[in-house]
C-alpha cells in the first residue's frame, strides 16, 4: 500500500520570547536584555512608527507619492537592521523603513524615493539594494548576490524580505530552489501580515504555514512571532550566522498583521474584518515592548512623551530637508535605463522635452 505524506501534518511551531503581556516566555540572550540595548531598540521602533505617520501625512497633503506604511510590522524590519553586519547585503522590499534607517539611509532619502525621485535610493551602504516595488523580484536578485558571495568565498550573508503574497509567485520559488541546490548564504524573511493587498492568506495558499515552503527547496524553515522583537532577533542572528559560515539558506516566516492600508492608494476598511484588526492591534510590537519596559525599567508616561517629542523634532528636520530638495529631473528615467535608448523611448524623451510639462 502506498503511503502519502501530507504537508499539512508538518510541525512548524511559532517561536516567541516575549508574550503580548510584555513578559518573557522563553530564554532570551543576555545581550538583548541589557538596558542600553532595550532603550536603543525601543527608540528605533518608535522612530520608525512616527516617521511612518509623518510620511502618510505628507502623502495626504500632496507632498509625497503613493507610500507603503509599515504600521504594526516595525519589529520585523528593525530586528533585521540590528542583526545584519555592515558587510552583509540587504535586498529590501517596500516595508523595510526600519532596517533601511539602521543601515544608514536618511529619512529624507526614503521620502525622496516615495516622492518620485529614485535618487533617494542611493545613500544606503554601497552593497545594499534599493526598495523593490515589483512583487518578489528582489528574492531572485538576492539569490544572485548570494551566488556571488559564495563564488568569492566571502563570509557574508544576503538577506531579502517580501510579503506573504510574494511567496505565491514564481520568482520566490525559483530563488529558494536555487538557494537549496547551490547551498547559498541567503536568508529570506516573509512578512506574513495576512494580506496580499486585499487577498487574505487563506485565498492565496493552501499551506498551513509559509515556513514549510522551504521543504521543497531543501532549506531550513522557521516561524517566528513577527510582533516579538526579541524572538525575531534570535532567529535572525542564527540564520545569518549559518549563512555566513557556509551552512546554507533559511526561510523565516514572521507572523504579524497589517494594521494599515496596503498603500496610501488602498482602503483596508473595504475588505478587512474590524474585530479581527482590533484584536491584532492588541498584539502589536510597540505596545508589547512598552509593557516590557514598564516592568523591567519602570518606564513612565513622562519618559514616553519626552521620547516621542524628541523623535518628532528629529523627523521634522528630515522632512524639511526633503521638502527643500530640488525637483527630480524627468530625463533621468531615460538617461539611466538603457545604454542605448530604444527608438520608441527616444520619441517619448523628445516629446517630454518639447512639452517640458514638469516645469
């Protein structure tokens, strides 16, 4: 009799160190519990949240283009930023503001990018990639980077991120398959925020978990609470160290919930269940982290207000710097796309200059 194994039976437990009540529920590295690190991480989570709010306000007032918020998902990108080493290669997608800021990208540059000027993508470390807007393309780019690192025998890792919807695309599977066959130093982090624009997770995959998609590629898969900054740190640090030391690729599913519209061009209220969203709100990473600080360090409302005030002042300086930037030159989209411009684009370029519609 033939025995069939069903993928749904595979066990991928959800790793968690800090529960929604702000209490430790598993072992955490001592370095992650030091007061200085706790405050630095908490500050950056709030920096990201407040910057995100300001970016949305700029879009709503016509001072920024379509923008992808990271509300409720800050812990994933922040943990990535704190875990990467300077010489690692980061290949982000469009909700990675927290990591980009930690990698050295200025807020004004992120705003410049979302304002329609792609020169805003180029003040990150030279080896890092700009945000990828097409879905899942960045995973194949990262596999290419990881291949180069392996061929050069460099003890570096390539890390790329994507949403749950991207895990349903061919680029995702092709990159993971390559990572498994060639034993690449690649880490792929799925931000499972439960929504691919308006499509819920249940309608885009029959898998019980996204982590188990690693099985077909022959690489390690792990699930982690995407609202738990500390569990994310521990999982990421281990996966990155495995990559750097020649132990292969890892797929990480970070389980969270998108508390915002897909982008500022979306209206989540048209498809999301309000009760479900409100319940997810109680699990979000900043509330959880704040509960921990209150218990561990006696964090007060006054300290919270002072922190937010200082961060808002810093953010406003960056916003003003962004608003003072010269307007982007539309000719850049022609000059920096092809070495030899195709005829149809040459005609478009000529029409652009004739109209000078940007002036």
